[in-house]
C-alpha cells in the first residue's frame, strides 16, 4: 500500500515553539522548506527521515514538551479517542486502533493476568528500527495520557527501550528503563483499570463512527473522499479550505477533483460540511472556546451562519448541544 503522510506548513511553527530550528530539521530531512503550498505529502521513508531530523535537533526538555498531549491543539484521533475512554485499558486499545491514522507505526497491546504491555513498532513488523525520538516520545505520550485521564501520577512497572535514556526523561518516567531489542511499556492491571476523569461516552458516540470509517477507508485505500477530508482537517482552521486550495495541494485540477468526488456519489461541499460538523462537535466540547471562536476556526465569518449550519447538521442549537454534554461556555454567545 503506497501511503503518504501530510506535513502541514504550520508544523514549522510547531517546531519553533519548542525551540527547534525548523529550517535545520527540513534541511536534514531533505524536505523543501519554502513551500508554495500549505504543506506536502511525504512517503514513509521520508517520514522516518523527518523524525530522525527532529530528534537530532532536540534536547531533553523539548522532547518532554513535545510529548505533552495537552499541547496537541489539532484534532488527533488516537489521543481524543483514548481520553474519551472509561479507563486506561480501553484508552490504550483505542490508541492502538487509531494510531495508524496519523503515521507509519503501530501500537500492539497485550494483556495477561497481571499487566498490560504496549509495544511500539513501524508498520513493517520490526524490520525498521524505531528512531530514538519516536520510541521516547511515544512512551512519554502514553504515560502522559494515563496520568491525564486518571488525574493520578501513575508510574509504569517497567519500560523497555532500544536506546539509552537521558536522566531527565528517566525522572519523568518515574522508573529506570532497561535496554531491550523492542520498545515496550508495562502497566499493572490495577493502574490501567483506574477510572478516567476525562471519560466522555456521549462525545465518543459522535466520533466513533467517523473514526471507524476513516480506518476502513485507510485499510481499503480506495476512498478519494477520505483524502479530501484529511486535507480539510488541516486547511479549514487556517482559512484555506477552498476547492482551489485542496485541488492544488492534491496536484489536481478543480474539475478532476470534482469528478473524482462525483464518482463516489459525493461533492466537495458535502465533504466540507462533513468535516466542519465533526470539528465543530470537537471544538464545542471545549468550554474555553466561545461560539464566535469556533465559527472562526471553521471558516465562518458570520457566527450566526455557523449557528444555523450547526442546527441543520445536528438538529440542536449550540446552546442545547453544550447543555446536553454538560459543557458551560465561559462567555456564552448563544
């Protein structure tokens, strides 16, 4: 399967926010720095080189910050799905299921009578060694996730790494890793069964069908619509979700893009609205964001146009949606 992975132009700002020279990273990875488009699709091998380049440009502090899930502002399917779960066991199973949506590596979960283990590997079944960055940040992200979900300072019972671990990161782990031929994280069953304070079953009911659909499309590798929506997730918050920009980024003419969508019995407008609806539900679960701010992030210049569209999608007003999900907007505008 010839998959590609999207690296948005805004990723340069993301790296700079951690004190990492984005220009140096792109140069090491052999990627174009001055992009005319809003980003590029890269191959699996280029993705690995990109991770290696980031690792080479990081120190321990920036690596820890890079693994902080609270800093992931864009919708990340594995993280959001995991935090909606009722405990760590369900959380990590969801992460394993949806991880493949955002990169060329997989998460393998194993459970026995005493513990749960999480193993990280690339999608070629251990033929490619994980870059040190991926191994460390994935391990830290999983620990961060269970601590965020439970509100407890949970410490793994054991950590296996393929490379030596810096002391500062070891302190974050709370346990000394052992060198191994795999990257694997161990938690006690007691800890992974601790309830999540971030559980959100209602939101999960909205998101699960879409995520499962995206996984199915990914595995079948035949949905042009899915590729369009993936791009729109990146472009809409930046105000660039027009058909002209999407066609340009996919190296297609506007007419060809419309024809390909028509072959799947859909239209560009339908895909934009579908993406906006999913993103709107996600954003509206955040009490910090006002209705006006959510409208802006979704590309609406008029808040009231967004409010009418949301009611058409869901049959609910924004105020009703937030009340239903016990979300209280800090500055109510609806």
